[in-house]
C-alpha cells in the first residue's frame, strides 16, 4: 500500500474509522528552510520526515461522508463538513466536485466516476492517462512536473497513479485569476470496471485543505450499507 503523506493534525477524516483492522501511514516533510509539505511520495533526503500510523485509536472524526453513484454501485468520499460539494451525472459519468476556501486559499477536488471496459490493462490505462495529463498541464512555459506516484487505494481493490505539477509563475503571487492554481495533482484510480479521474487544484500543497483532498482520494470506498 502506498504511503499517504499528510500531517495527522490535518487529517480530519473519520473515514479512516472504516480501516479496521487496516491502517495508513502518514509522513510530514520539513525542508531546511522549515517549510512543511504533505505528499504521496517519499520525503527528499534533505528533508526531515515524520511518520505517524493512523488507526482507529488516533483518527479524528470531523467528517462528512458524501455518496455518489457510478458503475452500478454507491461510493463514499470523506471531507470536512464545511467543504462546498456538488454532484453531476452526464453521459454515464458521475462527477463529484468539492471546494474549500476562496481566492488564494481555495483548494478544489474533482473526481469523475466512469464505468469502463475491463479489456484494457489497468497499468497501461494509467500510463495513458498520465501522458494525457502531461499534455494538459505542461503547456504553460513555466510549468514543471514534480513527479508521479503509483499507489493502491486503502479501501478499494485496484491501482492508482497521481502526477504533480507546479506553474512557477503563479507560485507566491498575491493575486491570480479565479481559475488559475499554482499546483495541480492529476491522475486516476482503476478498480475493476470503475475508472476514477482525479484532479486536485491548490495554491499550497502544504495546506490543510490539500492534505484532506489527497486523503479523500486515497480513502474513497464503496457504500456497503
């Protein structure tokens, strides 16, 4: 299982309570300048890393579970209750959109659930999606790909891949247009006949909101009730 790297104080996901008897490991990375980052890949060698086991005993519970139907099943996405959430069904795809904050403090999570044909290899499909995501986000001259990470969802049987991008001309700017974000995390999860396309938009990948969006992706689960 891929490590979910977040700060425990930021992980307000009661969905972790569904993990029994499983658990998730969380790491917090601090660089030489004291800047904190939360990511789903190992901390750089030059950074100080802290790893915390998230279990039933230490998982917070300030969470609202959002249900979305796709591919003949219901799925749950856990986010703090103050996040603004919308759902849309169009052409066989179910889209979940959530946002916390506004302006430079905004973080957005988009997850599109699509039923797929299982004839295609999951890893080949994830590689194809990564190539498409590269083409989409590396167009601006100042954009850089920070890396890609494969992971296994905690609660779903399947595989995922997330790629991380930064638009350097937007980092640290005091004001940008509403639809512009300095950091983009994009990719997908493939679980059986389900494809979940994922996008996280943020101005700060070290923020609490980004951490919670990333955790929601790793912890999406089916509704067995």
